[in-house]
C-alpha cells in the first residue's frame, strides 16, 4: 500500500511539475545526505575543502549543486575543489561515526567550521573538549570558533 502511494506521488510530480521520478528521488537523497565528521579532522584540508571534496567525489555533485547546498557561489567552489585536490595526495579517510546533516552547513554568514561547531555545541550538546577531540583541534580554538560564530549570528 505504501509503495502504491509513493508511485502515485511520483506520477503526480511528473504530471504537474514535469519532474521525472529519478530526479525526485535524487533530490530526496541529497536532502537527507549526512556528512561524516571524520573528514573535518584531516588537517591536510580546510573544512570547506574537505566538504567540497567529499560531496564531489563521494556523491558526484556538480560545483553548482554543492554551491546551492552550501549557499555559496559556484565559481569559488570549483577553485576550492582544485586547490584541495592539489593538497590531497590520498583519498579522504572516511569511517563510521557521527554524521552531520548537510543543511547544517547552509549559511551565508558563517564559515563551515563555525556551522559545524555551533551544531555540535548547541544541537548535540557536546563539550568544547569533546568537539576539539573529534575535530583534532585545541579546546581554545573550538571555544574561539564557537564565540565568533555566535557573535555573527545570535
């Protein structure tokens, strides 16, 4: 019964919005995408570089799609990816662990790291020392990033 209803919804989307079912499924998958936190602890890359490489290589997203998800301009995303590829000699090391919903990084005022730290502190209710350990950074750095992000967007 549930499958039948899903087929009806997909047919209605195709009929009324000219959206093929595979496109609707792709949009749903992207919306529910979660980013492994381990990519941010690899100091070879900055947080934005790690995120762009992950989305491009693991999920095959275009620069335009990445920019749209992150609320950033497309051209710098391409430059960021190329710079990251020059720094990264091996593939990203991805392992099981905490995953962060992609919409957390949608901000036109906060950096990727500020978005991440705010999410871990406010939503996950983690302590600075635990965030620092996860991200392979100093506690004081995490505290500074959190305060800076909070000042930008109370």
